[in-house]
């Protein structure tokens, strides 16, 4: 990765046009070919950028551009769309290159697989008398996260999300329609379990006869005593 801090202006031409006037900015050139233009603000979002596949070429400024103070020009062309990002550099304040190596990727804490494993181990969060049948119970359109039995022996299909929205309700609805065709399972109750549930999803789930269950991830991991908290 190459990091350049420079006084520059930036022009984008293609499906839209944009101009950044002369200012000091961070130019980030990645090994995948992308170029990002950052200011000292705006959090992680660049002011402008060009995504790969693209090519970067350094162009010598003409006489008029040199008279305007431009010392070098970067022309970044998008291969598929022919959009062009032009960086006109007046002064380079810092220029360094760093080999970052292969990134292992983001390892998320509290992903759905972790929640599924914890819930399978603590199936009594559904209520006393519930027992686990299996995780990843396969249907014709994919696996429902957990199949359990309630205290009366009835089948319960549980779909687990970090954040449940309308799509999660629709997904569980499709699973239940298929599972209730199986005489060995029906009637199958549905539970939508999530760390957070948007109001519209809660309303739709309850309207369809599903149970909605909020999961406390820290409490399930034994990191937080939810009973001793004041709030």
C-alpha cells in the first residue's frame, strides 16, 4: 500500500462529475489497484475514490498546469466504465509504501453461528422443558437454524439472527410452510430469535403466530449477569 499526503485537487469524470478544490489530503493507493482520497475528517469514508479494476498512470503536466503550480498528475481509469479520476498534485508532503501481506479477513464476535451454538447448548432459553433435536435442520430450501421440541413434544423451528428484519420473518415463514407439510413434524411452531429485532419485523412475526425472542449474547456467554444489572 502506498500512502501519499499531498496538496492536490481532484476531478472525477464519468457517470457523474465531481471536483475537489486544492487542499491537503491523504491519497491511498492499494495493491488491488484502487485509489482513495481522504481528508482529516468524515470517519472512514473517502471524499472520492476509484474501485478496481483500474489503472493508474502518471502524466506530466503541460506548461499551463506547471504555471498553475501542478508538479505531477495521476490519471486513474476504470477499466469497465472508462470513468476517470484525475489527481493534480501541487506538493507531496509524505510518500511511503508498506507491504501489508495477506489479510486473514474480519473475524466477527457474536455472529449468527456463535449465537446458534450457544442457543443449542442453552435450549432452555426457550422455556422449561424444551429439548434440542438438531442444529441446521435441512428443508427443501435450506436449513433452519435449530429444530427443538417443547415440553409437550411439539416441534419448534428457530431462526437466529443478529438483527432480525422483515426478510428474517419471510425466511422463517417459508421454512414453516415446508415443515408443516411433514406429518412427522406438524404442527411446527416458529421462533424468531435475535439480538435486536426491528419493530416492523416483530409486528409481522407476531401477526403470523411466531414467537419473538430477544437474545442477550453476553449473558449467554456468561460475561454479563443480566439479573444483577440496575438497567
